[in-house]
C-alpha cells in the first residue's frame, strides 16, 4: 500500500479537491483506494457526498483511548474501489497526538490493520498549517502531492513545505508531485506565476500540468460528485496528473 499525503501549509489551495479527484481517479483505474480525511472541515468527505449524518464512527474513534474502535467499523464505502475514513473531533486528535511520546510511529500504530488490507493506495487529505496531526502524517507517508494555487502569494510560498520537512528531519524528496491548481490561462498573471513554479522546479521532474480554474469543479464538490461524474474536461486534466502519479509509483517500485 502506497501512502500519499496531499499537503500544503496554505488553506484553500485545492488539497481536498485534489485528494478526492486523485482517489476516485485511481479507483477508476482499478486500484483499491482508501481516502483518509484528516482535515477538521471534512471537505473531502463532503466532496464525495458524505455529510456527518451519514457516518457515526471516524478516525477519532480509532485513536480514542477510552474506547478504541476497530478500523473496519470506521471505514465506509464511497464508490467502487474507493473507501473513506472520515474524521471528527480534530482538536481532540491533535491534543492526543501532542501527548504521544512517539509521533513518528503513531499513525503506523493506529493504522496497523491497513498493512494486511488489500488497499493499493492510502490518500490522506491534510489540514493546513503545522499541526501534530500533520507531523504524524509526514512521518508516516511515502510521498507528498502538493497542490499549489497559481497566484503570487502561493507560488512564492512553495518553500514552506521544505522548511517543514527539514524541521522534522525528513527528506525533501518526499515531495514527489506538485500540482498547479486553479490556473487561469487567460491572465498574464497566472502565466507568470506558473513560470515561477517551472523555474523553481527547473530540472526536477516534479511539476505536473496545471489544473484549470473551472466553476464546474466547485459545483461538483458542492453536490458531492467527483469530476469523473460531472465534468469531462477537468476529468481529463486530472487523468494526466494520475498518469504521472502512477508512473512515479511504478518507477519507485522497480527501483
Ligand atoms: N481547479 C479549481 N477550479 C475551481 N474551483 C476549485 C478548483 N480547485 C478547488 N476549487 C474550489 O476551491 C475551494 C477550496 O478548495 P479545497 O480543495 O477545499 O482547498 P483546501 O483543501 O486546500 O482548503 C473549494 O470550494 C473548491 O471547490
Ligand atoms: Mg481541505
């Protein structure tokens, strides 16, 4: 099982959107996927059409010391090949992780039953900023997919993730794909900002083709559909990112 975090220290850049589209896209390609929603706003669950009234146990109930649940009680089936592990009580989870002596292995422990599951991918939708939860995620995952909104402040903040990784003594090469998001081809501003990203990543094969800003992506999320169910044009853009992801994982596995 490949463990992938969708992370960026900024909010509103497309982490939940990209988590959901990549998860459903991989599922459509025939992989078995678990999406773990670790953001307090539950956006990735909502984007898949799951509001809080549709589940009663979440990741929180896995880590709840007084009465821990089994992982299969907390997972729900969201689509063919795609399961969802929703979140709740995010502040309590964060506090619990603050008390933990070994943040580096805490997710491995809580998610140990996944080791023997038949999931090909675990995709983790992360909240913004540095939190104990995100520290734990970064110590646990194999790869980071980082969405970057194509606007000045966001592209100039791409270095933040490398500082974060460095502070945790983790390898900067964990960032394996950077996905420019909300790209507006019509403006020179967007073109300049995309160019900035291209220069930043220069000869590294990390940057994907951009995902355009499209109202249909927002609409799809609001009605709990993925782009594969709602917007062919965006679906095709996401498939290109998926190809990159699948190739990358394949290359890693063959050394
Ligand atoms: N490419 C895009 N085009 C249009 N709207 C987008 C796009 N990507 C994300 N959005 C919208 O922008 C908002 C923020 O995206 P979201 O994925 O929730 O960001 P984050 O998880 O980083 O906070 C949501 O309303 C989402 O539907
Ligand atoms: Mg989000």
